[in-house]
């Protein structure tokens, strides 16, 4: 089940993020990495506004 979830995460992210999460072993690790990257992008958007 975890491998299916990891595959879905891989399919749903852009290539630059995919390269950084490719080394993650579980879907939870990969998802947390994606959330962390997105959080940084949101803070930049708020700071620019």
C-alpha cells in the first residue's frame, strides 16, 4: 500500500521536487518533504505581498 501511495506522490509533483523526494523510502517521508517545500514557497509569496 505504501508503494502505491509513493507512486501517486511521484506522479503528482513537478520534476524539480521529484528529484529531491526520490531518495525517500516511505510515502510519509516523501509527503512531509513536499509539505515542507510548499510551506517555504507560501512564506515567500506572503513576504512578497
